[in-house]
C-alpha cells in the first residue's frame, strides 16, 4: 500500500495550459505521490481533452447540452469520479461554480488555482482575463497566483501556496495573464498537487 499513488482528476473548461503544466510535471517525476487518472470537462470543444489524450490520460466530457442542470452534471461527475477511484480533484480553469453539496462531499480533496494573490481580485465573477484587467485598473504593483482548497464560497477555501509576480510598465491584461501563468501558476499548481497528493496518501 505504501507505493499507492493518490488518484487525481483535473477539471477543465478550455485550452488546458495548467493541465499541461501538471502533466509535464508528472512526466518529469515531480508528482511522485500522485497520478493524473482522469481529465473531466464541461465543454466538448475544450482543447484540454486533446492534451489529456496526448498524455494517455482518460478524458471525459459532461456536456451542458446533455446534462442541462448543475445537479445533473454534478451527479454524473460523482459517478465518473467514483468509477475511476478519484481521491483528489484539481480545478484548472474550470468555469463552473461547484455546489455546496459537491464541495462538502469532497471536502479537503478539491484544490483550485486562481490568478491573483487572494484575497485580492477574487470571488464570484473574477476569473480569466477579468482578474488581470482589475489588477491593472486598480494599479497594484504586485500580483500573482494562489492555490487553495475549494469550499462553498468562491475562492474562499484555505490557501495552500502563493507566488508573487511583478506588474511591469505597459502590461496589458493578456501580457500579464501569460506572465502570471509562466512565473506562478505553472510552478505552484504542480507543487501543490504533489503536496496534497502526499498528504492524502499518508492518510489512507
């Protein structure tokens, strides 16, 4: 049992650049206590599904067109997670708020990456480019990324890791978004995945 790895599912809605960072880290041996076993998306055209297949990881789509309510989608997700023995869920650009029922069922087993230093520029409505637009509008000199546990409050769970990124003169939201990914998200997300995978493995 000591060699058993924590089975991980990554939830994604779009391109999957954070997923790519996790998969590459795993391939390099930087997530020794975890195994990416499943990629789940709510968007059938998400390129993340292709990235999963390229790494030989099972990819599943729970399409909004088929499962029309949050309840139906979450019910199906739980079924898929249980079928695949998933112990840890990583939200990596998953553009759907999880219900309290779901987050309570997987309490302490869902982590998310957010592109700011929480508690700045976070909560409902703060996702994607909007976070960087607000940081630039406000005029902060330092931003970054946060990995945190997920609970029923958007971006409200306990912080696992943070990394700061300096804002530079002339930054646009798009330029800043790329720098935050490269200098923070792609570093602390795989590190956090390993940290929590190790903790969960030790609990089993």
